[in-house]
C-alpha cells in the first residue's frame, strides 16, 4: 500500500492532453495471456470442475475458450505482426501432470512448440508456470494448504525445464497473494474493493514453493526468475495509514518483500482502493468503472510500481499485467496511455522498470464469464477468428517507436 498518506487524487494531471512519452531502447513491450483463460478444455483442472458443477457459482464455463491450445501460432503472429516484442503465456500444470506423478510428454512438447513459435517470429517468450488453476488431484488433496505442496510444485517445475531451454523470463506463480486470499477463487469481481482475509499459512507455503521453484530453475542457468503480484494501489485517507498498512500486509506486501533480491518482480495493477479508518471504502456514486466495476484509475500503476520498488528493495520490476475491461476500445487506449505516464514518471525517478505487458492479448475467460473484455484482440465465438482492435495497432506502434503519442484527456465510460 502507498504509505505517503496523501489524499486520493483524481486520475489525471488536470491538463487537456497527455504528454508525449519517450521510452528507452530495450524496454520490453508486449501482451499477456494465461492458459486456462484462452486454451479451452482444461478438463483436468480444479477450475474446470468448479465451472461444470451442477450448482456452480459461476455464470458460464470456459469450454473451448479462445481455442488457443490449437491456435497459438495465430496468437504469436498477432503479437509479432503488431510489433510487440514479448508474449507472456502460461504452461498448464493440470495438463502436464493430469494425475499425481503422471507427466505428459506430449503436453510438454506442445508447450515447447509454443516457445519455438515465439522464437521463430522473433518474439521473446515470458513463461508463467502457475496461473490461478491447479490440477484437480492437487486441489483435492488440499492444494496450497498442504506442507508438501512446494515439493510437488518443484517436481513439476523440474519436468518443465526442457520447455524452458533458451527461454529467459520465467514467472513461478501468478498472484500468489490472490491464491492466499480467495479460498476457492471466489468471483474475481470481489477484487474491486474488498478482498477476503488472506490465509497466512497458505501465504507461507506459497513463498516456500516460489523459492523452491527458483532453485530448480537456477539449475538451468541463464534464466531470469520471479513471481507476479497483484498490486492494488491502496490509498489511505489521512489518519488511516496504519489501517491501510495492516490491511495490505498479507494481501500484498508480504509477497513483495519475499521477492526482494529475485531477478525481477512482476507488477500487476488494474485500479486503486481507498482505505478509510474502517478499511476499504465503497466507490462514490458516478465514478467511472470498468465492466467488472473496478474504478477507472490508470494512475494506480505508477503508485504500484513505486511501492513495489520500495518493498522489493531495488529488485528490477516489469509490468506483467495492466489493462482495462471495456467495450470501448478508445477508452482502453486512453487508459493505457495514462497508465504509461505513471511508468515513465517512475523511470524518471530511478525505478528500474524493464517493460510493460498489456493484459490481455485476447478477450478471454475472466474467471467465470466472457463478458469482461480486456483484449487487444476480439474473436468470433463460432469460428474463433481473431479480430484485432485498434488498440493492438496503437500499442504496436508504441513498441516500434518507443513513443506514446500525446492524446486528448477524454472523459469516458469504460463499462
Ligand atoms: C489475473 C488474470 C485476470 C486479470 C483481470 C489478474 O488478477 O492474473 O488472470 O484475468 O487479473 O481480472
């Protein structure tokens, strides 16, 4: 959480246009996805089971998703053709180890082909080893509550090593802070303002799993390894600094502190939460939100980066997720341009930010629903045909030139 104690500010600098921003050569530009959200038919995972329970709490199942399991060459081509340099995707533990101790060589080969597809197209792969879903067998035996969970994860990571041959960037666990907070991954909409009490034991097990995985990965040499943390910009009202500090500690800060000294920390931010004397405050009426009801507040990204930089004690950062669930693609571009202002300002202040990956490349399965569209690319629900949005071209131009052009600061309605 932000400890400056300053009052929550409006999301823009009050000027009519955003400034033109120049980014350094070598800064990574890209887009991200996660296996369960785009591949389809992840049938051996805990999420699939939850989606298909007769009394499922989720509005709709993922089913074929975007069929990226088969169409990943098209996805990689979209990234490459747009001019983006990096593609973050995840490999699915539930496919690679569908039953405890049974590893699928065919699935490992599949993911190896994805890395090859990136390399062939000149795209830098960033591979996430765990993104929200667990193999069903792992969840059934207690998941991350069990003390031996880190050993089981390490054994899986060892099997993935051949996939990572010639990969540089590897994320061990995505948003461990969410895994520790959301018992059965309650509806993601909850993230808007409140997060359930985190389970400290699970948090500690996850840190051990992360460290164990980094050790396994170190045996391969040449990898940059870290984890990616959901970093809400917690903004205390004056006088609520201690409340915000306590509220944020096991929800986020513990995980960022634990990552100090890693090769990088992935920072993922979508919005802010204002904290009053009794905890998170509801949004005031009339505030612009995304489709999920999260406040439109692109300035949160810069705050999240500064906070992570402080807690990570100088560990390099990379924005591994940032984006807007909206039907209005122009508003997506506004949001990205404004979020990048915060990134540029953080760089100016000496924060070592290595890149910016937009979430998400594709409209995808948002943990219960296809309605919240975060993508740079839409797709046809019948044919899976990919339909790039103007924002893909816009971000690609930024990547190619290193320049974010000035834009009028529009007022809008993202939802
Ligand atoms: C997760 C993604 C998710 C995104 C938007 C992050 O919490 O890593 O899987 O789709 O936020 O909700």
